[in-house]
C-alpha cells in the first residue's frame, strides 16, 4: 500500500509546534533577550510551524507597541541561536532542538482587510438585495 504525500501538517507536527510556541512565548515573556528593539515591544507568538523532520521551527510573531515590526523580526532572527538555547530546557523531550526562524505574522492585517470589506457599503447593498429577493419568494 502506498502512502499519499500531503501538504497538510501531521498531528505530530501540530502538537510539537504548539509545545514550541508555549516555550517560546514563556522565554520572550521573561525578557531574557537583551536587545532594545525586543525589550521595548510586546511580542505575540501566534503560530509555530514545524518542518516534517521537526528540525526547523518557523515562528510567526506580531510585535506590538512598536512602529518598525520588520526590525523586531530581524532582531529576533539575529538572536535565534540564543533563543534556541533558552527554550531547550522546556523542550528537553525532543530528540533534536529545532532551529528557529521568525516571520512577521500578517494574519491580523488580513483579518482587518476582510472585516473592512464585509462592512463596506457595496457588500451591505448586495446583501440587502439578496435578503429582499428571498423574502419575496417566501410570500408567494
């Protein structure tokens, strides 16, 4: 029997990603990284995606309270080896400690754009026409 390859993450990748996210959040919360950009920002870790071999952890972060989000992400990538060492205690059950890569999380921006579109007058107008058409059909 052959196994089909899928792009979807496995249960193991999801479980380990969530464990890494918790450990990473705790490390960032303790403020152990000495860097002015990181110290002055609250960093939210929204998701950690693990590679299939669990050796690379891509953390999606949203720096709050700072104007230059890209600079904060760059600073986190610069300190990735230090973060890896600090997180290792919480992830000692893992055979290999993953290499960290930090990426800017844009899902909040996407949510704002979708929300803005849904509340636009054009969409409200279209929804209004759709509701009145269905109401007329029910009266007959």
